[in-house]
C-alpha cells in the first residue's frame, strides 16, 4: 500500500504532481480562460464584496493560510487576517454578519479549528472550509467549501495536503479577482497557464532525489537549523522548519529573512545550516544580501534557487535548482525540496518518519 516507497511520507511527496492536478481538474480551463470552484459558487459575490477575510487553521494548514494571504491580497485585493484557530477562539474576536471566515484543515477534524468556526458561525459570519477529508466535521458545519482532493494522507507530516491547500487558495483568489474585475486578462492567462504547468515542474524537482540526499547527509547531525524567506517564501520557510523539527527532532526556526538581523543572527556560526528560499522574484536582491550576511558569519547556506541562477549559486554552500514560474505560484515549487530534505534527514537519523513521537495525524483534543 506504500506503492513501493519505504514510507507513506515519501509516497505522498511523490504523489504531488498528481494530487495538484487532481485538485485543479475541472476547476481550470486554460484554453477557454476560466477558473471556477463549484462548491463556493453561491458565495462568490459575497467574497468579491468582502471588506476582509479571516483564515483560521493550525500547523501546516496555518502556513497554507499565510500563502493564501499573499494570494488574496495580491490578486483579489482583499485584506486577509490569518489566525491560529486556538488563539482566535479564546480572544473574544470581533466578527459579524459581513465577515467571511475560511477554515483550512486536512483532516477536517482539528478541535480548535472546528471550535473557531462554530464561534464565527454563532456571531453570524459566513463560514467556508478547505478540507481534504470528504464528509469530515468541518466540511459538514460550513456553509460551503472546496475540497482539496489530494487523496488520503497517511504520513503524520503533512505534504501533499499542503500543496493542494495552496492550489485551492490560488484558484479561489483567481476566481474572486476575476469576479471583482481587478485582474487583467493578460496576467490572469499567464497565471493559469503557469498553474497548469506546476505538476510537471514538481515532477522535475522530485527527479533530483540524489542531490537532496547528498545535502541531507551533510546536515543530518545538525542540532539547529534556520529557514529564511521573504514575501510568499516566508510561509514556505516556516513550513520547512516545521517539517524538519517534527520528523527529525532537530530544532529549527523559520524567519522572514530581513528579521534575522533583529536577533537570530546571533545564533549563526559555522555549525548553523541556514536554508534560504532565494528564487527569482521581487525580493531576490534583498535575499542575496541576507545570504551574504550569513556567509560573513560563517553560516552554511543551503539555497533553493531558480534554474539558471548564477549569483546565489556562486556563494551558497549547497543549492537546489527549481524551475521558474509565476511569482504567485512559487511556494508550490519551493516547498518540495524542503519536504524532501526533511524526509531524508529523518530517515538518516533513524527516526520513525510516518509516526513521529508525540504526534497524532488528527488533533481532536484542544
Ligand atoms: C504538520 C501537521 C500538523 C497539521 C495540523 C492541522 O505536518 O501535519 O501541523 O497541519 O495539526 O491539521 P489539519 O490540517 O488536519 O487541521
């Protein structure tokens, strides 16, 4: 049932070209130039008119929400607040009938996320869900929603559910943006054309398993690791750090690259691996400076770069090349190398990758 893979996690990482495709199948037509999410059709006008949207989630799903924030703000121009479900529900949050609360949950059973939604519903908000498990509690209490269609995720560490969540959020942001009329035809076409190419590009990254194993072998005994990114790569950095800590038990932290000099830079020495998402995009030059700051303090740089990059390649200790894509879609690709490295590091350390200590696949207690 692991389809020839040693662990469910590796199988699920490798399923991503297909799970991402399954997620946008029937929801995207590049030739005819449209995207649609049938499940939330009745709420499209309300979404298009929304003054703000609140997203609630936990763990990896919360990281997907942070990517969603960038997408909704850049494409649909709607302010988004991303909340940990556990914080939202205990804060007497200000919400009313005009609000739209979107919950993101692989299992659809996470206790805090479910409770946060019930609270928002009781205050009159419209509540929507992005779940993977069909018929789950969250999908049953929401007014409407869109499934991620990633298929069953068995490994405790979430991988293909995350990229499917980001894919649904992309489709949602695109369809609201079109409805609002604030995304011009050329940009819209460019993004959907690129979105359709994502599964093949993910497959191309997955082919480089040797490169990922090589890097993992160098850093498998690290005691700490930092993950840095800017813009929509910042949530990718957070997700990379979470993946490493939960399955390999190495302490890791994700930071916005520019925040490094406000504290974490003190940690950097020759023992510290620093993973940096340094793909081509609006903050590329700034990230290059952040890399130079780490190198100046003898930190080790493992960079995720865009194919054809020369500048970062020249200064990084290690690099993984990923295909170029639209900047809004970059998290779907940049996440993959970090998943793979976490996986290989954990295997090399002899950890139980699919069943990490102290963790459960679905957290139904608060
Ligand atoms: C991390 C992980 C957890 C979950 C979190 C939320 O790999 O799996 O952080 O993302 O417990 O779970 P769901 O998405 O089921 O609500």
